[in-house]
C-alpha cells in the first residue's frame, strides 16, 4: 500500500470518526427531548400546532445521518487523495532527483522552494549531501589524474638515464646510475605523498609547515630536470637568490618542478630556453619567477591555464604550430601549481609576453605571515 493511499484512508477515517462523534453528540442531546405530546406551561397541547417529540426527531435524524456519513466518506476519500498527493509532491520530487543521481547524474539538485517546513529542510539537507558527494567524487577523479600526471615525471627521468646508459654501455658508471635511479624513485614516492597532501587540502585541513630553503629547492629541481631539458633541446638558466619560507618542502618542490617542466614541454622547436629566478623582497616575501620561450599565448587562453587539463597551446586535444609536439602533458601542471600556491597563501600571476612564451610569478609570504 502506497503512502498516498494510507494517508487518504487516514484522512477519510478521521473524517468519518468526526462524523460519528457528531452523531453521538446529537443523539445524546435528543435524549433530553421528552416522549409524547409536548404541552405549553399552564395548559394542554396547543390546538393546530405540531411539536415534534423524541421519536419524531429520531425518525428524521437517522436517514439524514446515514446520508451525511456517506457524503463524508466520499469527501474524505476524494479530498484525502488529492490532499495526500499535494502533501507528498515534495517527496516525489526528492525521489525523482534521487533516482537520477543513482543513475549517475550527480549534478541534479532538488532546490525545493516555498515556505520553510520539514520538506524544505529535508530537500536542503539532501542537496547539501549531494554537494559533498559530488565534491568528493570530483576530488577522487582529480587525484587519479594528478597522480598519473605527476608520476610521469620521475619515470621520464629514469627512462632518460637508462637511454643514456644503453646508448653508451662502455662508459656506464653503474654506481652513479643506481644512485640516481634510487634518488628518482624516492622522488616518485615524495610525489605520491604530495598528492595525498593536496587531497587533504580539499578537506580544509592545514598543511604541515616547516622552514623551506627556496634556493636549495630550486637548485635541486634544476639539476634534476636538466637532462630532460637537454634532451628536448631547451637551455635552462637560473639566477638563484637566498630566501626562506614556511611551508611544505615537498609541495614547494613539486610546484617548482611543475613550472620548469611546463616551460620545457611548451617551448619552441629550436633555440628554446627556460629561466628560473628567485629573490627575497624587502618585506620578507620570496618570489619565484619562471620564464620560458614558446608560442604566443592569447589573453583568452591565459586566464584558463590554471584550470585542469588546459595546456599552454590550448586544450589537451589541441595543438598549435610552433609548439613542441613531442612533449605532451595532461594539462594539470599549472592547476597543481595554483593549488599549492593557494595552500601556502602565495600569490600566483601569469603573464604572456607579446613575443611568445610565458612568465609565471609565485610570491610566498614572509615566514610567520602565511
């Protein structure tokens, strides 16, 4: 039995009970009407005037009473059916949204209007739950995509080192190769830890902060990625100034690596270059600047570069003549940079010079101000 039918029967039953109660009250009142002829005070019956007694009232009441009870039953059933349908309409709407969500449409929402009541509260709570679920699923998909993107870097470095070793087995320094492979493998582990830390940022948790030497971090990244740059024919230069910040060393390292890799991948086919600068401002803030040559980036594209799956030459599926087609990225590098910067309270700024390429500035707050 459906809820609407149960409510209908309940409304009709309540109405019938009220009708029977009224009938009982009437019968109780009629008991006080005397039986037989009713005479006026001080004399007998009034000639020519009919005054009903108890029997007359009962004879007139019963046929009408059953008719009224029948009408109440019909009104209760019909009216109750429509009233129950109206009352259950918000639940039907919530159920419809729940069915579509169960089918995979997580962007559905109830958005129940009207006056605030229990149904409105239920719908708002349901919408809030769907918002959290959609956010959670989006983060899971983004985490998987970020992991695939970021783990590609250490594997690419390992492949580069192994290609060099295979090309010249006679000059192979096995101990040095094993040591560098071990360092790269450790870096891959750090990448996974960084992604886990980024995933926790979306839950509103603060990152664990510690003093980070930006100069040492940038120097290590440049040294590690230089073989990839040489293989791609991109010259890498650096102007490193001293600077310390409070933050996560692993995340800051990943931010710098993403910026340098972005500059290497999205560069010119010949005579490309990437330059990295770090300096401490008078107010104690530390700025990291990464410049690279490359194709011209339009203003419309520039404002979308920190969105997931957007490359410097367009969307993931797009290609622009003059860009390095052999270096493919999944379009998550600058998106991760933006998230790391936001987690550290840093200001991220992207500029596209008229001659082409990209200039990325990340300014970290002074220690103690993050």
